[in-house]
């Protein structure tokens, strides 16, 4: 006859309680790991989107034509605009010029889709022999805008003098290269959202108001709007427009570029 005894009801209940506690703890750990992974992925996506867009702009500015007989950073009519002339390697091995323009777009619709908003690049090519045609205005002609920075919600730029003064418009006296008011540096910045945060912004109807607010900050005042952008992001949390975790998918990136100004 066996002397082994069976588990009592109390022992079974205690064992089940301990097992349930272990399962709950394991699920919590998995959830925390998933959130951490999503947060890291969102940051990586943001960095890639901003970095690739700003890198492209920086390369084209470094190849830019900033001379006394070529207009820079002006729209037809003289208003400030992020358009300039840059050198472009022609397919035949020669060199061409191109007029370029960068702008955030995609808000035409009442409720824009997440994949419609972004940083757009428009280009128009010219031969060097046509340089005289682009000296008075940077007309983009029939150039088609191409989205190069999906998820870019706002784009801003400021020009800086040697003493650190920030200006909204490019200014350079080619007759006096040492003039205190010459702007030899441009600082560019963009506010970016990862895809998960974009979807949340669309679902809550917050995308268009947020982009309009960020762009308004970009056009207002002489200082770079990056601090204002960060404050706008925090207000989304305070107003309960977005969950806290979504704010990890909103970032601001900034580059400083020296302008290759020549006498021409």
C-alpha cells in the first residue's frame, strides 16, 4: 500500500496563485521590453528620416552657387524662401546648375493622411550657359515636388552673422566680405514624427493643427523655433491629445552649414 499522499486543496490553491503571479510578472516584463523596442525603433526611424533629409540639403548647399550675380534664398518677388542654386553633375560628365526649393507640404486635404505630409524637394536644371536666366529670380518652372522626408512636420532655417545674430533672410555684401551683417552660416531644423505617432495624430485629428502650429513657429521671429517646437510637443501630453508613449516618436533635429560664398 502506497504511503504517498495527494496535494491538499490549500496547496493546490497556493501553487496556482504562485503560478499566476509568475505569469503576470513575465507578461509585464515582455510588455516593458516591447515598449522599449518600439521606442528605440521610433527614435531610429526619426533619426533616419531627419538625417537623410538634412544631409541632402547640406550637400546641396555646400555645392551651392552664392555669388553677387545669383539670387539666393528668395522667392520671385523677393520674399524669403528656402530656394537656391546648386551645382549638379550632368550625366555626360560635365556640370549643370539646378535651382532647388525645400518646403513642408501635404496639408491640402481637410484630413491629410499620414503618408501625405513631409518635406518636399523641387528641382529645375539649367546648363551653365543659361546662368544669366536664373540671376534675377529662382523660378522653379514646371518642376514636380518630390517627397524626400516622410514624416517631417515642420522645416525652419535661420541665417547667422559672424557675431551670432540670427536673421530670417540671407544677407551678404559682396563688396565688403568682412561686413558685420554678412550671413555666412545657415542653420536648418526639422520636426519629425515616426509612423506610429503619425497614425495616432491622424486618428485623433491632431495632425493638421499640429503641423500648422509648428510651421507658424518656424515663420515667426528671428530665433530658431526648436524650443517652441519642443514646448508644442509637451502641450500635446498636457492636453491629453496624445498618450505619453507617442511623444517618444516626436523629435527635433538641427544642422549648421557654412555657406560657400564666392565673389563670382
